[in-house]
C-alpha cells in the first residue's frame, strides 16, 4: 500500500499508530506502559492535543486524538517518541532504535468514523487474543469511558458526550457500541487509512479537505497530477 505523506489539520480527529521496529516488544512490563502514559499526559497537555481513545499493545500503540494547532501532533509524537526510547534503552540496557520508522496517521471524518475508530482501537486486545473482553485490558481508554476507572489522559469527544444525557447513559451506550463490534468493512477501512495515510470519510468530506489544504485526499490515476484538467 502506497503511503501518503502525513497531514495534520487542527480541529480534526487523527488516528495514529506507532509500532516497534520489526514488530519487537515496546513494553516489557507495566512500568514501561506507565512511563509512556506519563509522557503522553505531560506532552498532550502542553501541546494542546486531546486524546479521545488509546490502547497500548505489546509491540505498538494506537491513539485517536485531535490537535488544536498545526504542529501539535508531530511535536507530540517526536517528544514522546524520543523520551520513551531514551528511557527504554537505559532501563533495559540496550541501544539503537525502537520504533518502526516514523508514526503513521490519518484524518478521519468525525460523524462517520470517530466512534467506530474508538471501538476499533479498544477492541485491539480482543482481536489479538490477549483478553476475552475489552474491559479486561487495563492499558486503554475503555475503562474510563465506561465508568470503571478515572483516566486523566482521556478527553472524551463531543460525539461521546452525545451518547446520553447522564454519565450512566453515556457509559452504557458506549459499552454496548464496543460490544457490538466494528464491521469488517469499517475495520478494513480504518486499517488501510492509518497505514497508507489517506484521509477516511465521505466524498464530500474528502473534497472539503482538498479545498482547505490544497492537497489530494484520494489516490489518483497515474500520470495526472492533482489540480490538472484533461484538455478536451
């Protein structure tokens, strides 16, 4: 899959994934996971990036977040990535790279994909066979969003707040949404978009982004640069 150069647009949700190099483990124990959580909390607050959903797996992690500025997301991932590698190498007596290159990310259309992306992220441990139910995996935003624990890293999106008029109603509605799962098509779309970097959404959403950013949002036919017209 050809990968699109990364794009960050303030005010839009972005699905982010960072993998270990050659799929190596990036968390050896809960102390490592806690360190990454601490770094994310520190830098998201300083850089004005809201985290709506996250999960720490063994060899990668996912984030769903909305930056307030053009450079908030890349600065966040650079600061967290460098600090965590330095910590990890010192603690575990190793050297060299930890990440599989730079992080990957894609914009997603809020109304069509945000809640599905949250469920997709929080069901990762279930799909991987690590747990039977999402609630059994401590290192994700799911426990916070269903009212089982408090997580300072999580800033629920407005669409989550719209799931109910009371905390109990919202938590129950979200738990049901996650338990219902993500369709195979949405799962494939979310995976493809984050790995390739192409924005994910309706034709009108992508067209709006193209007009706003002056940048192609969909793969085009070979040999026809973006913005050119065929001469009749």
